C-alpha cells in the first residue's frame, strides 16, 4: 500500500507536456494596433514639421538684383575694381631715419613738394668740415698769388738796374725762376681749391637727398612710415608715402575671352560702384589689354569715367576711391546724361514671392531662412520691382516649399 501511494505521489509531480500554453497573439495584435494609432497621431499633428526641422531641405536660390534703366541696351556685364593709372610710392634716395613728415593722409600736393626729411645732423657736420677745407684751400690760393705778385714787383725793380749794369743779371734770373715756381704753386693751390669746392657741391647735392620730394601731383592716400622709423632705397619699407592722381582713376574689369568681340575702344559703358549702388556713371572703354590670362581665360579692360571723379564728396556727387568694387555694363549706345539721375531698380525673382499674411520672401542668411515681409512694385522682366530696400545680391529662396518656415536650415540645390 505504501508503495502504491508513493507511485501515485511521484506521478502527480510529472509535468504534462501535452497541454498547450495560453496564446499571446491577442496581446501582440493589440500592441501593434496601439503603435499604429500613435504613428497616425504623430503624422497627423507634427511629423511634417518635425521632418522639416530635423532634415535640411534643398532649395533653389536666387538673388535680389539691381536692374539699370538701360537694361535693354546692355550687351555684356563684368565686375572689377577702381584703379589709378598715375600713382607713386614716394621713397628716399638714401638710407636713413625719418625726422619729419610734412604731409597728412588726404592732403593734395603738387609735383616737387617736400613730403618728409631724414635725420641729417651727421651729414651736415661732414658738409661743414668740407666747406672749411674749401675755405682753407681758397686762402692758400690767395697766399700763393700774393707771393707771385711780390716776386713780379722785385723783377720789375731789378730789370732796369740789370740793363744799366748796376746789378748782376744772375739776380734777375733768380727772381724769374722764383716767379715761375710761385706761379706753379698758384695753379696747384687753385686745383686744390677746386677739388674742395667740388666736394662741397657733391655733399650739398647729397644733402638734398635727405629731403624726400614727390615726383607727381596727387592726393596722399597712405603714410607708410612714422617719424623715427628707418628707410632704405631697396630694402625694408618700400616707401614713405603713397600718392595717387585721382584724375587718373579708371575701372579695370576682366572680360571673358569668348566675349571680347563685344568690346571696342571708346564703346559706351555704364559704371555702378558697390559703394553707391543707386548712382550710375557714364564711361567708355579706354584700353583693351594685350595679354590673355590663361588660367581664367579673361582679358583685362580699362574703362574711363566720362564724368571726371572729384577728390572729396560734394553735394549730389559721390567720392570715388581706388580699390572700390564696380560693375560695368557694356552698352550698344551711349547713356543719355539726362537719364543719369534715374536710379537702378531693385528686382526680386517672381518665384521668390510668397503669401504669408502678405507678400514676403525667404532671405537666406548663413544657411538659415528669414521670412521677410516686402512691398512690391510692378513686374520687371521675369521679376518684381522691390520697393522694400534689400541689399543687392541678397540671396532668396525661389519656389519655396509650402512647409518652409522662419529660422529653418536650408542648403542650395545646385542641380537645378
């Protein structure tokens, strides 16, 4: 009995592997349905905005442009800089240290004007010594001439006495020999005096080199050294001041070699300086370069101003300075002077204008967009006149996506 009871107890401890575990399918299906619902909610309420915030969209970039009133006559446009044809870096002829500078930046000076002086005390001491030697040499000449004159008096006194036989002829011969020797001494003293005078003149000329003179007339645009600094003709600082003739200013641009046939000497041009984008200047081709830049495939072209630039600002007139950036338009006919007061128009691409509670454009600034409300004028070609003042060259998004928003990061799509 006890053994049968033990067998029954052991049998009750066995696991029945034929029984199936409870199914997990309902719980999995319920979880999937919950995730699908959450995904739908996220997509419906924020997925698009989240995606636009986390992903950088590629956009087409355009620019705000200045369109000239003579746009229809423009054959070619090139950019460059204002340069001077007549300029000089005024340098010293001798090495030394700057003692004085007599001019200031912006000052107009004439050719031959003193601009600076080198320290010359040591040289003036040497010149004073040379002048003293020259004075001593001239004194020796005077002494030698006095000796000759004295001997001639003696000869004149002895000659009659020799003729009368009162005095021996040998005495007269001695006086004549002394006269010839003294005369040679005079010539030697005169030569020594001439050499001393020549040395003085040479030192005086060299002393003039310690004063620095401008070789051209113009305006002082830069002081290259300060008082106390050393200069040398060929080493160290290349000059003392820089002078530019403002009347010789031209604009130099690089014209593509393939477009050179559209440029001719004296052809009319319109010049717009970046410093004064609303002002137009009449110009004409002055010179076409004689060498092609092989690396850029361009030819330098110089354009002169038909309205001479003025040195300094005046009412209604802009000051033109060297190295100003400029844009030159080569025209099919000359600009009418009466139309020069008509400023260029700001034009924005029509595709850049969007309706966001009014007319607006997305300005690209350092990889981010700023939604900027604008006021527009009539159509101009493929764009719209921009009444709101935006700097020329401002980058804007053309055909912006509907979900583009202020402050979003973008990158330019260059494949379009």
